[in-house]
C-alpha cells in the first residue's frame, strides 16, 4: 500500500489534464483502498467536469471522503454544495468538520 500511496503522491505533484482519465479508473476501483487518497486529492488540481462528477460520487466513500472534499473545494465546485450539505451530520467528526470548512469556502 505504501508504494501505491507514494505513486499517488507523485501524481499529486505532477498531474496534468491529460492524466485525468487514467486517474478516474484508479480511484473508482475500491480494491486500491486507501492508496487512492492522493489520486483523489490530485484531481482537485484539474478543471475536468468528469473529475468533478466522480469526486461528488466519492463523497459516499469513507476511505476517500476527506480528500474528495478537499479536491472539490480546490476546484471551487458549486455543483457539489448540495451533496456536501448532507455530510454536516456525518458520524465521523473529521468528515463533519471538513464539510463545514468546505461549505464556508464555497459560499
């Protein structure tokens, strides 16, 4: 897992719009587990509408929800606000706190 996370970290640093399609396949495969976190975070550095849609869906994935929130915030995704509002009552305090922080920045 550490190697995959390190690769994800490298992608985070070097991502381009041309990388989005390949990254979408990686992050949607749950077998990649928590190593998807840096790939998810990297998508926030793009302007891809398709990436934005996938990130919104990932708000239901507890392994990457915090990174999806951060990425959507970085994208300034107004489209995600409705879904993020549902996370204000999330059972995990970290998710709740991050959702509130992102909503404040997007409003």
